[in-house]
C-alpha cells in the first residue's frame, strides 16, 4: 500500500510562495514541480487574477461511472437518485447500452445525453452518456455524440467554458488496431476543443497506470494503484499529447478509495477509471476518489472529482407559448355552468369599443381570465412508477454493499457478496413487479376511458402502453450535416428552414398563369353580406373538439360551452372585420408545430409544419368557406379530388388498378408518370391563388378578406416550448383554411407541368417522381435536366401499384405493416386489466385498419386469403393467450369469442359497400366509368387471368346466377 503523504486540511490554502501547480486541498507526492520561469509584471497580474477567479468558494462534483447497463427497468431512476444524493452535477456514464443518440428528460428534472450504436438493428452494447442536473443542463452550450465510445459536452462556467469528454475505451484483451483506432479518434476530438477551454477527459479507460511516473512526471503523480498496462501507456501518451493531468494520480488515498473496479468474487481490484483535467487548470482540481457508498448493481465504483468551479446559467431570452387550459373539466355540468356564469359576468362589464383590436382584446381577456379561474392549466408531470417498497429494497442492497466493502476476510466478503446478489435479484423482481402494476393501472384508466367513450384518451394510453419513448428527442442537423445540440441553434435552424420554405417562389420567366376566363365555369349569387348570427353559431358548433388552440389559448370547447354568448361576441366582431377588412394582431400570427415524417428525424426536410391558428379566425373561415365551397365544387373538373366531398383514395386506387388490369389483358401499351411536387402547399404563389379565385367568380370583398390576412401574416416556430422570431409568410396555401381548401384551383393551369407548375410557384421533386411502363420498354425522359427513374412498382396513396395491376405485392406490404403495428402494442395485449372488448377495439382500429387498407381494390386469391386469415388468427390467439397445445381453440370458436368474421367476408363486404357508393355516383365520374371501360385491341390467347372486375361478376353469380350487371346497377340506385 503506498505511503500516505501529508494532506492540507480542506479549505486551507497552500503555503505562501509555493510554485507547485497542484490542487490546494491535497499536496500530492512524487510529481515534479515545473521549473520557475521569469514573468513580467503584467503576466504575473494576469495569473493572479486568474487564480482569484478560480479561488471561489463554490465546488462542483463531476463524476464518471460504468453502470453496466441502463436497459434494465428502474435502473435509470436509481442512477438519478444516487446523483442527487451525492450532489453530482455532471455524471459521465459508460456501457449505457442504448441504441442511437438523443436527449431524454427525467421526471426528476435531470437530463440524460446518450450516444450508442447507430442503426435500427444495432446491438445493445457499449454506449456512453452524461447525466446532467437541471443547473448543469441550463449551462450546457452544446454536445456531440461522436460514437458509441465517445460523447462530448461543453458548458459555461464562472471562469471559462468547460469541455467534458466522456469515454469508454476498449478492454486490455482487444486487438491493438482497435485500441489505436479509439485513441486516434479521441485525439481528433481533443484537437477540436476550442482554445482556452478547460478540458476534462474521463471515463472507463480499462487502463492501469501504476505508481511509477517515470517519463510522465508532467501529467501524473505517484498515487495510482497497480502497475502500468498497455492501455495505461496509451492513456498516458494521449494525456501527454493533449497536456492533460491525470487526477487520480495526484492525490494520496488508501487503496480502497482508489480502486474503481472489483471482480465479482471480490479478490481482484483495479484502478481503471480515470478523470483527467487540463494541466494548466489542475489547481482547480481539489480531489479525486471513488464513492463506494454509491450503488447501482455495478462492478465499478463511482469516481468523483471535486472541482473549484461553478457552472453558470446561460441566460436565454426566450418567449414561450402559454399553457393550454384543462378543457377536460368542461365535461362536468357543474364546471360548464360555472364557466358560463363567470364568462357572462366578465362580458357584461366590457365597454363598447369600435376598433377590431379593442373588441378582440376584450373578448380574449374575458375568455382567458375565465379559463384561468375556472379551468386551470394542464399539468403533465408524471410520478415515478417505482414503489416505496422497491426503494426500501434498494436501500437494503446499498447497506449490503457497504458490508461487502467493509469485510475483512475472504469468507466474510463471500458471504456478504452472496447476500448482496440475492438482494439485487429482489430489486430486479420488485422493479418488474412495479412496472407491471403501473401498466395495469394505466390499462384500468384506458378501460375506463373506453367505457366513457373517450377514444382520444384511450389511444393516448395505448401509445404509452406500447413503450414509445417519452420526453426523448434527437439533435438536429444544419445544412452541411453538422449536429446542432444547443436549443438556441436548433431554433435558429428551424427558423432558417421554414423561412426559406415559405419565401416567395421563383417564378419561371417572371410569368404567372394567365387566363381570360373563357371555358372556366364561374359561380354566382354568393352571399357577400356580413355573417349572420345563425351562421356564426353553426360554425362554432361545427368546430372539432380536442384541437390545439392558437396563440390566444382559446379552444373550441371554450367557445361551445356558452354558445349563445360566444356567437354574439364573435358576430359583432365579424361585422367590424367585414367593414374594415382588418384583423386582430393575434389572428395574423400562427404557431408552426413540427410533425415528423418518414426518414432521418435529424433532417429538417423530414418534418412537416402544421399551423395553429386562433380558433375565432377558423370560425370566420368556416363561414366564408361554407358560402363558396359547394358552389365552386360544381364548377370543378371531375379529375380534381382534393378537399372535395364524396371522393376518396380508394376511388383512385381502384380506378388505376382496373386500368392496369385491362391494359395488361388487352396487351396495350401504357406509360404513367407519378409526379411529386416539392412542398406543394408551401410553395404556391399567392398572386396565382387570388387570380384563380377571381376567375371562378368569387366576389372581390371575399377575396379581399382572404388576401388581407395573408398580406400581414407571420408564423413562429415552436421548438421545446419556445417560440422563434416571426417569419413572414409570402408563399403557401396551408396558412388559411379557405385558401388551403381552394388551392387546387391552380391545377387547372398546370397542363404543361414543366412550365406551368413553375409559373404557379410549384417545383417538381424529381427524386420522388417516378415512371411506370406497361407492355412497353421503359421510357426515359428528363425533368429540369434530371432523369426520371422507371420503376416496376410504386406506392400510390399508400397502396403498392404494380405494372399488372395485381394486389399480391400490396397484400404482402399490408401484412408486414400490420405485424409491426401489432408488435408495438405488446403491452396492450398482455395487460390483464384491459377487457377483451377493449383490446379488440384497439386491434380493429390500430391493426386491422392497417391490414385492410384499400382492400376494396384487391382481387385476392385463395392463397392471399389464407395468408391474411392466418395473420389475423395468430393475432387473436395472442390477444386471448390461446396457444397450442394447452389452450387450443378452433378457428370458428376463436372468431365467435372475439366477435370476428372471416377475413374473406369482411373484404367482400367492404368491396361491395364501396361499389354501391360508386354506382350511385353520376355517370361521368371516372371511378364509375372504369367499371365498364375496355381498351382498344384484343385479349391475349388462352385462359384469361383473374382480375378485380371479373371477380365482381363471379361474386354476383354466386349470390344469384340470374342477376346481370345492369340489374346490379339498378339495385344500387334503389337503396330501398
């Protein structure tokens, strides 16, 4: 055991005139002090000022810990509690074993940064992380998930910025190239640290350094345990190259306070975890030692460094969106009555006001104050699911670990270790039991929601039961692919992305679509008077509940609670707006909420923006839309289907399948191009939109109202609860309910896609535009100088379309997607507290709807039906937990118990229900014409293959052989 040197009492200062650059709390032995140098007076004053800055009374604890894994249930909560108990502000972690990288906020307010293996099927091994207190997270400037062995975080402190590098090095038995590759990557990371930063390098290096510091006097002392290993030499060389002092070697401690790893039998101990600091700043390092009292069922001890620094909170000027009101309370009749009375009393005291802004401010104030006094705001804080009994077991395990550490003999240590392992098993069992109890209680809430008909809450609970990550987010990439981990930088990136997206489109040749109006059917006799009280009332009642409010925080439920008062208030306001063509400032400001699409979530292009508008504005939009929507629908081409009643995706999928089947059967050639517009709703030029409305005959005052909002409209991106600076919206139709519904009018002018689309501000996405050829060589053509890819299959409106029109590929895709949806809800199916009826309701809506999407367009063979039925039966047996041979149940009994029909009958029923709707449509509808369409030419020789349309005639014959297709049409028209 090394000799203990003299120690300076904690809090005292070193002797006057000392030239040692060593910590002031402990005076290490065996380290050669630097040679004295001559300094100028200015340099001496600068160093004295620097020492004064660091000689603050605050101490920060920074640690590193190999936790073995955080994948076990309850282990992260235990880790967070230990960090709080020991007051560790920044805790580096090794062997986290979480895939990918991200940032997760805990219920305690702490934040975990983690970096693991990348990829969907990446093995759960290695991985590093940093657990931050709320204060340390507030001081976080940025972080970088370098790899599954290195993670970097930069903090602001009272002295200098601090860069912390957390590592997990390869073990001693690893190949030398692996070790050299790790240290090469580490050197690259350390070279990129900003000059002047305090650097702390820590982690599990699997490196023994020993007490012999020959040739390494500048970076280490003589107080490490054991003898230097190969990994120790690599670590020492890295510290020499980057001018880092190894903290654990500077302070004399007894061996039990040095070792960081203990074998399971307790016979082997090593000091392989280390904390290093910039040699220039080692005076701020007060002590480095392990904390054997910390326990998380790991064979490593927690290693703590006390640093004379204090993290500084980063002052961020942030404007946050107001919290939503708890409108669920309005389900109670007593609360509704109290809300109405409170609102009426406040409205009765409103003075008469003339301007739009004053009227709106009075209305908003009345609703906001009523909501605050009656409803309150939503509280989203959740409790930890670990029970007090489990925490007591954790404390008991910690006491058992103390007995292991204090055992004097091998036999006593073996007995204590055995007891510790038994308690660890008890803790794991108790955590699993608590998790099951939490799941069961959540399932009970879901069952209660199902009984009350609250499907929104039921599906929210089912999502939580599925194990989807909560409060977990990924960093963002900038334009060059660099990760942005700072919230301010991320918000700026989102601002930049949406500002560019919503800017004025580049019009080709400075031309806009022109038209004299010839050949364009115009609407007439549109009501242009101010909205009536009945119109306002009906618009409020038609608003959907449960939608997020805009920046004014007033939801549709609040308006509908006292419909008479709300209608009267808005009626007077709408009349003033109608006269002045001006809007309140709140109405001219939207909140842009991000929703992920497919692809990498760190790329901005893989997100879409949804605009949250003031509810009162949407009421006015519904009034305007109700006056012109029906009349405009009657003037549109039959090919246009977007935002039109009576038209569905199934119509287009079925029509396309019929065309492909008939073309293939008659051996005709066909070339199709699936055109994708890049951000279509965000790129439409506003001038074209107003011209299209005028050409349709929309009255000028209605066009003026819509245009007045757009001319001054701005939006603000919402990111982590913080609002960005305003973005001027100069393009796009998704801002306004009326213009979004009518923006497809522009498509009349896009016959020549290449030029007309550009003239309308639209841009073809060549990467997603595909061509498909039938009975012909693959066509090759270019758009904007880029070749359009020819494919054999294309996903059109969510359904796989192949050149022969068959549905075999689509059915296989549907089964695969439904299997994934079923697996995600494993927690729902296993819950004993959800009734079978509720489980089947979730199965029908979340799984079966995925499986049978667009099944109306299938011509399934017997093999396809068998595959579908087998999948459904397997899912149902999993739900009721009936497996061979113990709980065997026949398919017929299974369908009776689960109230399910054979999949073939369900597909047939859906198909004929859709055919009935189609046959009742006007004769010139495309989907109806497709039922009788035949191309020119002759069929191929031989037996005709089965097609969707031929299957219809066969099914009619199985019902009644005397029925003909014209008779079926007549029956569909007569629903009696």
